């Protein structure tokens, strides 16, 4: 998708602060962090929202969680605790319409968030 910010990052057109990358996934630091560790984990394939996921993409979503686990360990927050979040559509706070997981940690996270 030519006008998608995250697609531009996945293609290398824009260079984010990358913390993890493989053939299918890119993870980078959020430019407006809400916690000391705030990483966005995206599939390199454009999927607009959770509502657009197809059953055959389930393994890809699982790999996003495995990447989050690895990044949390590398960032030193795995044992203390961390949060993973998907926002779906505008009312839930999704600002970039390319599926992405937020990985947050490094401080106590209250509930409800916000």
C-alpha cells in the first residue's frame, strides 16, 4: 500500500529505530512512547486492522507474539512484566491502519489503560 506509513517502514523507504526484523516481521520503537519500553511490532504484509485478518494469517499473528516475547527478554522486561495490545479502528485508538502490536513495559502499567 503506497501511502501506508508502516508499509514504507517495512520496505525500507523510511528507517525506524528497529529492534527486531525477520522475513515477515518488523519491530521498532514508538516515536511517542507511553512507557520506557514501547515497541511496535508489525507484519511486513499490509493488513489494515484485526477485522481484516484471514484464517490463513493466524500463524503470522502467532509470530508477532513470539517476537514480542523475544523483544521483552532482550529489553530486560520479560520477568518484571509487559503488556501487548492491538487497537482495532479509530474508536479503539488505532491511528495507523496497518496491523500492529504495541509492546509496553519498564514501569507498572495500571488497568484500565489510559
